[in-house]
C-alpha cells in the first residue's frame, strides 16, 4: 500500500507539473467541420496548427457536433489544417496579431477523397481508443482481429476488461456488466454470446463505465456495447474475412459484410460464422477429503450470425431504418468428471455427461428519425423485439463409488422475450447548451420447462416476468473551458415469479437514478473529468430460478427467487492528455454497493454430504481502483499501447457454514506493440500479466501469456493475410487454492496454445453515410460466479 500511495503522489504531481503556468496567450481559433454533401457534423476530425516550416504548435479533435476551439496562440503566421480519414485535407494560412486574435474559421465543408475509399469499412491497421464524455470507444483494427477469432478471445486485449477460463467477462474486476450488440440487449448468456460473434464482424467496442441518466441504469461496472459492421456507401461494397485456428483441436471462422446504396435506399447485411472443437481440462486436489477430481470437457459447436437491414432516406428531415439480427447456435458439449481417492481401498467415482444444445435468437428493430430545422434538433422513435428459444438435453451416467447412483436424463426448454419501445427528444437550445428528454417501456417474459428422469428430482415449470417504465432528462452546457451535464432517470419496476402455477415471489418499486458530469480543459490537449452515477443490478434469470441448474457428484446449483436488486453509487475521476506522438489516459473510481448479491456455497440441507451453490443478498461494501493506459509511437515503424489496472474490492458471503468477509487487491498489466517492417508487412507482440488475488472461496494465482502475430497486405491493400501464434509459452491457465469449505488446489486450462491463419479481402468503394442509432443497454444482471 505504501508503494501505491507513493505512486499516486508522483502521478498527481506529474499532472500538476504539466499544467500551463505561463502567461495566458490571447490568440484563439474556432470553427465547425461538416460533410460537404450531407451537411452533417464530422466528429473527431483532427485539427492542427503548425508553423510555416511544419513545426506542430497545438492541436485538437472536433467534438460530437463538429465544433473545435484552440487558444493560447502567440502572435505570428500559422498553417491551419483539418483532416479526417476518407476526406481531402483542408488547409489555410492564418495570422494572429493585434486586432485579429479571435479567428473564426467558420464552417469547413470537407469533401470526400473518392480515390482513397477502396472499401466500405476501411479497417485501420491499429486499433484506436476515443475518450468521449461518457464512454471509451475502441475502434477495432486489424491488430485485434488478428488477436483472436471471436469476440471472447479479443476482450483480454482491451483495457478494463478480462475474460476468465469459462468465458465470463468482467469490467474493472466485476462481472456485473451489461453486454449489448448494436446497443440492444440480447437473451443469450454473455459467455456464450461472445464466443458466437466472429471478431471480424466487429466494428467497435464501447466501454461505458459510468453511464448518464439517458441510459438504462443496470450493471454495477457498466456497459459493453459491441457494434457490428454496417455499411452505407454508394454502390455495391463488401468485406470478406475467413480464418482457421489449429491447436489441440481445429476451429474456423468467417464473415461477409455487404451493402448496396442507391438513391434514397441503403441495403446492408452481415453474415458471420464460427465453429469447431474447444477443449478444457481441470484438476482439483481436495486435501480435506483426500481425493483428486479430474474434469475433461469438449464442446463441438457451430454458430451463425446474420444481420440484414435497410435505411430509407425519405427526405432531408425523415429517415426510416429496419434491421434484423438472427443468431443460431448448435453445440454438443460432453465430458467426464472422475473422483480419484488417495486411499487405494476406496472406490473411485465416475460421471460421464453428454449435452445436446440449440438456441435461436431473433431480433427485429425499427427506427424513425425526424430532424427539425436546427442542427442536432431531432425526435427518435425506436422499437426492438427479440425472442430466444433454447433446448437442452443432458444425459448423466454414473459408476463406481460403492453407492447406487442411477443414470438419468434432463430436458430443459426455455423461451425468453424482450420488447423495448423508446421515444427520445434532443434539442440544442443554444450553441453551448443541450436538452434531452425520453421515455421508455421494457417487457421481459421468460419460461423455463424442466423435465427429468431422476426419481429424486421433480419436473418444474417456472415463469419469471418483469416490466420497466422509465422517464429521463439530461441537460448539458459548456462555457469556456468548463462543461457539465446533469441528469435523472425515474423508473418503475415490477416482477412476478410463478413456479408450477403458484406465485412464489412478486415486488414492485420506483427508483430515481441521478447522474452528473463535470469536465475542464486544462488546454486543448489535456482534459479532466469528474462523474457520478447511481446504478442497479437486478438478478438474472439463472440467479432467481429455483429449478436445479446443474449437478455433479458433490455440488448442486440453484437460484434464489427472493433476491433483491443491489444498488451502486459510482464516482469517477479521469484525465486525458493527447500529444504529438500519442495519448495518455488515467482514472480512479470509487463504488459504494448496497445489498450486494453474492454467490454462496452452503451445506445441502437435504444431504449433508453435498454442497448447495446459490445466491443471497449481503451487507453494503465498497470497491475502488486505478486505471492507466496510453498509446505512443516513438518512431514511424514502432507503436506501443500499454495499460495498467489496479482494483480493490470486498466480498462477503457464506462458504459452507461459515460467514466470511474478504478484502483483496489485484492488478494487471498489458502491452501491445506493432512493428512496421515494410509498408505491407507488420509484426505484432502482445503480453498480459494478472496478479494473484483473493476471492471469497478461492485464491487465484498469477496469470500471464504472450501472443505474437504478423500481417501482410497485397492486391493494392485490398487483401490482408494474418498469422498469429497464441499463448507462445503455454502459460494461459487458471490456477487457485482454497481453504474453505475444503482445503484444495486446482487448475483449469483450455486449448489456448494455437496458430491462427486468416484472410481478409475488401471490394467496392463509395461515399459513406450511416443512420445514427441510439445505444441502449440491457435490464438484467448477467449470470456467472464460481461455475
């Protein structure tokens, strides 16, 4: 802790040392950048001011509404430039002098550089991170798509995120996070969803750690929004990606993005698939009961993702858009669990399990956008409906142990539906102020039909339904270097749970969720932001379902239908510094968590030789952490992206028969490097280290791995060949120790050491224009925990 305090002191001293303490210069340059054809603002365009000899003096990026402002310019002659990928550079000579120190460039109408638009979505060589007022946006480049075949495999490469051995994702060390696709909730469990989405289908990933009142308040650690490619270029365009992963087993992936834009219509589509075998092995040594449990798990699966839609630009004021996402998944996981006793006289226990799983998710979305006469003044209506059907057949075969363990079969049918309707109004009431109002209604219905041939278990039909109605308002304003946004969201929530026709739980309540953001520009390159938000974690379906979820010879897992939601008050302080060769971001956060939902491991009241894994609400606790990340290009051929995260949290719960409270700290470090050998050949190196830590039941040990890759472009940069060697030293395994309820040690490892070979080909060209979509988030807590 002393080292941490010293580090923070040095860090804050460095910030104050970088502040401009010199005399204030009087020269200012302002303006707005828009698209010449569509008259729309161009956000995040690069603005630079240099001397006539080419020396960079200062720079900035345009805001969401296309505006920019640079100040503290000394008197003199300068070259002003505005640049954005796919557009011709705008350049102009300016002079700052007495009587001309407030220079208004006015409206800069940038023209498309048609010759440069070789493809629909030109995928950048290197992923970039944009820091917006309420989120970080990771624009996925070829370095990330090379790093893994699916969304799950590239998440460990992104700051703030981590994926465990089971595919469960966490943000800032917490698994209570919302996963969205194109801003919409999905009924598919997060771990499974991330394995179904090919990495080449992903355009960007949004990390919203402290959402404003405009967004749904679910998720203690925030929102992860996965944006799929959607093209809107004139003419016919496309992008084809395919790849194969070879290790202990072989897997494949592929995707095709296409669009056809003509006149007022834009048709777009995305097809993605991946499949093959994934293997995971585990060993748990139980020193209390003197046995070793060996687990082998193999899943042979395939998934398909389809996205098809159309935009209709009726006129300059009205746009309609519809699309559908179709997800199909088929899997045949199976394996063995063997309990091998140290005592030669004891009879070992064997369990074989075979599963046949299918799920289909169908999502339909409609958006109507009306623009008023004032730029940014708009009304948006959106309707979204999704349905998931899931079938699971599980067969369990037991032998040994000197006891009677009959084999049996479980059949589970689930149907989940989500319907969302929202109306949003945005009004920039002045050049420096903006008002947003909105209303939303969400309806979730779920049915779980469980049937078993096990005579000691019973069939069950479980229904869990909830409705949410909400109103929100936000108001933001800026003056000089200061800007702020205040908001509040009022929600009415009701839930009803029915088991075999009997009402077993119901509740309803109204809650207010405030949010606040305050930002200050130290100068055009440095910004400090403070934010506050109140959020909620409502229990997920598996956390409240009283029907048995799984069973092994020693553990049974069930939900708790009487779980209450947990509420979180979150405070963040972030600092962003852009400079000529890169950028730096740093932040700290603090969370106060009320009625925390924790997973507990209890002695089964029906069988003292077994354990019961379930969930309960516990007392309030706190969590805090530090995040540092940056990008730096010391030379034109070498770029680095380092990041460091430090988290402290408290966990409370019952393990066995003992109440426990654990406070632990964990840190992780990532470093990604790119080396441009030639204009066509790029090498990559990625490494990650995660420290040992302590959880309620287990103590995970340190975790680290290194990946290496290469990319080669050809056919006038329309085609790219990628080669990646993952987990070079075969160290990507999860290891842990435990003392309660048993003293044990274990490890799990998947098929992580493998080689990936991929090919990407882009075709078509044209001018880009896409319909902006409001990003939405989910309304239930993600499942997860020990298993």
